[in-house]
C-alpha cells in the first residue's frame, strides 16, 4: 500500500513519484491549498493538495488514516523546515484515498500532552501513536533484540519456564489462578522463575536465560507493576565474578545501543552493602553527585553536649552531610527537621559554616571549639556550607541522611549514567521480630557456620546492580547443598513440615549432584526507562496497569460470571462480591 515510509523521503527524493500511507497529523489551508502533515511510524511528510485537483471541502480531520500518491518536489523557498528529515520537500498529491476516518480525539497526538494518565491508558492505542511513545516502543524492541543477541553469542540458551506454578518466595504476595480440575487448589503466577532456573542447572543446562514475565502482588509503591519483564539469567559452575561479568556485558550492550553518547568504563565499580549504607544511607546510591555521609562519632566521643553523648553512650552514632551552599532560613530549617522526624530520626542539627567564626547553629554553644573545628574539617566545610547532623541509631541516622542527601543533592550531570554493583548484602533482616531473607531464601551465605550461630550478622553472596540511584536487578550465588538450604528455612522459622511440603520437591533435586550455580535478574522495563530518561516504567510497558492495578483500556480486573465461579468451586464473600475495576 505504500512505496516509501516517511523517513525515506529526503531531498534526493525530489522528482520521484511515491505512495505514502499514514495518519493526518495536522492540516492547514492557505488560499484553497490544503497542507497536510502525514505521519507514519518513522516520521512526517508534508503533502499538498492543490485546489484544482481537490475540492477544499475534501474532508480530512486529525488522525484520519489516508493513502496519498504523488510527486515529491522541493518546497518553495522560505517554506523549508530543516528540523524535519523531509523538511526540504513536500508531496504534490495526485490521488488521495481515505482508508479510515477517525472520530474526534480524546487528546491530541503530540509529544507534549497534559492528558490525564488514566485517559491516556484508556486510549492507549492513541497514546502509543504519540511519537515519543513510539520511540519508547522502538527502543524497547531494540533493547530486547540486543539482549537476545548478546546472550546467544555467549552460548546462553533461552529456556521458557511455566507461568502456572507453585509459589516462589520473592517477598511479595502471589497472584493466584484457580484450578478448575482441582477445586480449591490454586496455581501461583511466578514472582520469578527462580526455582525453575535452578532446576535447569541441576538438569545440566549450562547457561540459561529468559525474557520472562514476573508477577508480584505488592502494595502499590511508586512505579511498581503487577507484571513486568525480567532478563533472567543463571549459570552453572559460576561464582559471583562470572555473574557480574556476564550481566555487565548484556547491560552495557543495551546501554551502548540506547545511549551511544555515553562511554561507560567497565568493570563497573563495586561497593559493599556496608559501604553503601555508611556513605549514602541506601543500598541503591545515586553517585552522580557527592555529598557523602561522614561519620562524626569519634569527633564527639567525649562531648559535653548531652543529646549527642546519650546517643553515643547507648551505641548510636553521629553522622552528617555537607549539603553545600543552600539557603538556610528558619522556615527551611524547620522543614528539614520535620522531614528528618518523619523519616524516623529523633531530630536534626544544622550548622552554617562561617569564615573566622564558629558555625551558626542553635547547638553551637553546647559544643567545644575543638569539636566544631574537627567537625567542619571532617565535613570539608567552607564558608556558607550547610552541615546537617543526625545523632541516632546507626540505621536511622544512615537512612535519614541518605534521604536528605537525595532531597538536597542534584546530579552534576543529570544525563550521565552511573552504574555500580552493591555486593555482600546481609543474609537476613529482622522484620516485626521475625527473621526473614533479604534477597530470597535460595541465596548462599558466605559462611554457613556463622549463619547458623549468628544469622543476623551473616553475609550473603548476593549483589544488586544500581543505575543512577535505581535498583536495576539482583542476584546471588545459590545454595546447592540440600542441608544448607534446610537450615535457611529453619532460621527463617519455617517449620520442617511446612518446608518439606512447600519446598521438599526442590530440595530433593539438590540431592542429585546439583552443580554450584549463580544468577541474576535485571528489571528490563526499568533498565530501558532509565536509559531513555523517563521517570516511569509505565512509559515503557506497552499496556501497563495504573498504580492501583487497574487496566482502564479493558476495565480489568472485572467481575466474572457466576457460572465461571461455580465451575471453579469459588464463592466470593459478599463484602467483596461487587468488585468493580477502579482507576
Ligand atoms: N529471582 C531473583 C529476582 O527476581 C533474581 C535472582 O536471584 O536471580 O529478583
């Protein structure tokens, strides 16, 4: 139906007779002549309908789908648009066919839009016509192709794993699918193919990958989706360094096609979890700017300032950041203190460094000259710098300062790509008085003895990949010894019977010569989103859900027929029976 796409129409096309097909992007009239911007998936060409050939009344509205046939000619002088690849030329239309008319649009098809996201999602097929969204889709496709090519070249096999499975524990709730043949029994949708990829290692697959869909019913935090795509990897006879090297290769290949402007030196820098928490107060530091957290506990070791002395005496810390030359009004100080409190800290001490004078601060009078001098020196303070200090339990101080740092800092170069590895995560953490895993329960500890005797101090052989403060993915060296695997469940307080019932089938496989193995999973949509510089993965996923899990296009989730429920042996409790999809 067409001889060319829009991007193929250039200055050299002058004189050619071509057929184009696409959508009416814009239409203008000048003295009876109709100028139409014809858009397809590659770009825009101006097509011109002279009054002698077409009546002015030719009915073309925005987003009509049309086909035009005619000759490419140079635009008259002064009418050129060097910003468009076809900007020097236009088509003199000889034939026009309206392939399909369009109704009035709910929002204009333009990159800049103030349409509500809900409306954009309801008319996603129109939203995706916006050139920026089309570029996102194209970038996603290029990234997919690059991942597959890179991994295939590295002798990985793409193996599909089932989506109707028994639950895999990854820390979220399962999405369940009832079984019609076994009323009352449910499949879970995989939170990840974790157990299956490990079974593939036992099965002798040497290098596995899969572009896989994962499903996690999480409380809706910003920018999470119920379903998302991962680049899932696993390798036999692999250790941590093998995983990091392979993931670097894949991710750098994607970065180099989506962001050819950036040179990224490999191997990527590594921080331990302990270092990341101490310097940045988070396990996913944004290192596009400094403002690192400094420990000041030794500076105040003998302080007479009661507030600090009490905290230090009870095992806490004093830490601070140099927020640089920011304005520090009373109101600003109050706002920062309120934020610190909201994030769990008992308070926040602020100081403004002055030349030849002690810092300006409500607490300066409680601190000795030596303390103030060493504090300013430790923080690299120069006149005008604002220093912010938190005295608290270590975790609270770190996290509060980490959030303040993100709040107050700005990247030196917002376009730069700062990848890094965070390694040596703890095996477990305490949540509501219970011990639970940090990564997932199949992660190997560095030291089994220590894990058993002091689980909360135990270090895992796990690692995260971080880009510009965003966690792109996680992985670990796995447990391949059934006994260690049992112990992990024990430490997590899962009774033996329950562990047997839920995971016995997997532990059994480890008894048949399981090779040492390790792996990783990269959040694919998130990787593409950060590389494209968009703030939400919903801009990258073709048909995403809203933040409350709704799909406004088809209005799902939706109630189902009573017969369907009866077949599945399901009765919905009355309170919930009238499920209506919500925005
Ligand atoms: N299954 C893990 C996840 O989805 C990744 C891994 O350990 O390979 O986060």
